[in-house]
C-alpha cells in the first residue's frame, strides 16, 4: 500500500555529473590519514596505540568508552601522532595520525568465514560491534546498539536507498556495483533480528538500481524493493517509515516505538563485509562533486583521508568555491579547514559555485506566508520557533518542539525571504542543551 509523508520539498537533483560514473579507488593513496576518535553518536573512543607503533589495515586503534563503535586503521604504516586535530564537525578532536607505508598490509584478524549460515543472531551483532560499523547515512549511530535494541521490539526492517539529497550518488553507485553485498547485508540484519522480511526503499530517480537489485533477489529472500516518488527529505528515517509503512513516529519518539528499524544501504554492505570477510569499517564510497570541482567523481577512500587530498584526486577546484560542504547542500556541514578528514559517515564533498550556492546574506522580513510550515516534515512551526529564538525565550521555543527539528533545511529552501531558519534552530538547541546541562549539574550539586 502506498503512503505519504507530510511536508518536504523538490529541490533540483544535480546528480547528472556523477550518477553514471563508477566508483573508483583513489589514483594516489594519502601519505597520511587522520582518524578522529569520534565518528559516531556517543563518547569518543580511547586511543589504544602510541606514537611509533606499526599498524595494519583493519587493526583496532580506538576502543569504545561507553556508547560508541570501535575504530580501526584504514592504511598500514606507522603512528606518527596521537593528538587533537581539526575535525570536520568543527573544533579539534583527539585523532590517530598514521603515516602510510602504501603496502595496505591487512591485519591478521581479517579472515573469510565459511560458516556464516551457522552464525547465531548474537554472534552477528557481536561481529558488527567489533567491525566498528555505524549508520553510514550520516547519523553515525552505532549499528550494534541499534540491532541489540531492536531485537524482539520491531516487526519491520526498512533499508534506506533513497539518497534524497541533491548531488550525492555514492549510495546509488553502491547499489549498482555491489548489489550482492547490499542484499547479503540485509539478510544478516534479518537474521540478527529474527525477522523474515525487509523492505528496501529507493527513489524513482534511480530506477536502474531498483531493477538491478530486483534481478539479484532470490524468490524466497523475503526482501522487497519499493520504488519511492522522488521527494526530499524522504531519506530521513521517520519520513521513510511513514512513506513505506504508514506508521508515524511520535514527537520525541524513536522508530522502535512504532515497531520499525532503519538501516542505510551502505551500512548493510558494511555488515556483509564484516560477517563474510571479517573486514572492519575502514573505507567508504564518497561523491566528489559540485560546479567548482574540476573532475566530479565517485571514489572509494580510506577513512581519515584529508579533504584536501580528496579534492586533489578530483583535479582540484576549477573555480574558487563559494561554499565547501561535507555532505549535501541541504544538510551538509561547511568546511573551513581542508586538513580535516573524511569520516565513517562522509558520503560527499561538495564544492558549490556562487551560482549554485545562491547565497543571500541579507535576510528579508518574514511575511508569515506559512510556506515553512507546509514544508516541515516534522509538523513544526518554524516561523514561531524563529520568532521566540530571536527573543531568547527558550521555554517558548521548547513549547514549539524545536528539539524535534532534524535540520533538514526544507524551511530554508522554501522561504521566500531567505531567512536562515535552520541556523537559528541549531543555535537555539545549543542554548537549550546548555541550560539543561546546567540544571542537571545544579541538581547533582544539591544531591
């Protein structure tokens, strides 16, 4: 049965520069990789290597300290620094810097498994944990935690192949070129959760991927491929759930509250590699694109590769970019230090020209047209959230559920006054979290 999700917009796709280009390895591997100890939701990992240590590809170099996922070396070579380095999310983060020996010597723990059919659900979850797999659609939530939390609580597995952001084609190419790995990973997710069916949702602008995956499906796989009408932000898990199942996650709720769990196609592929080949998450597909990029392309690169090296592999800039983003134009993070590295959740480096960025520094006056309300997929009221944010009335901002904002950018895109709504909401959430932490500290001090 076909369902719809509320709100959303239809930005120009701009995928033509890379959607027909196969994923290629880097022409030249980076001389150094800088691997941050925080690439996931949760506490940063603790480095377990020291300067001077020799490491191999897939060797664990960061151990979890609470909620998180372990981190592994993406190249072989010598550890030359364990120190704070620029992080693509802003500021600096403790990182392990490895000087590449260009040998790609694999760790001894990477071994092919012949008995995967005999693995128990818990064994699969343990393998996923040790492989350091996180949500690769951008959220970065530790996959083993999501799997463990879903056991016995969900009846629907959804796989996100929407890739709804403009410009990005990394997942599209993954489905075309490694379809067997994607489907195999979905099978392991189904076994881990004890479910017989799963649905892969793919937007209609990727019909070649839809047909390719369908051609690979055994008749009794229990995996269904559903073609979705192209619409942003369909790749967000709550919107994908509503579109495919008709269930609506309540405000402040989680997918498990409505019996669903969602995984990205790249996460499924990483699970397949971990279970069958013993490979930790050390590489991923990245789209290098935008009008300012000389040679737009899709590459498979080691995690920790500096942004400047990726740009070099794409021929550098053919014109000075007006804006450089890690991610897509709607939700990507601006980058100001090109020595910062790509991470587990990096799917795109986007270099926009002046015309593409279409930046308007001067905001116009809000005319209360209501377009932002109609576009918000979370049923929020951005105009009032902004009004009270500007007044710094944080109690009122919370009444309008600003913490439910997923910063998809639909309101920014549709606003005729070009008001910087998402930036305002990020600031508001930062302020509110700070006040909440102070309140908790005050209560703890009283106790």
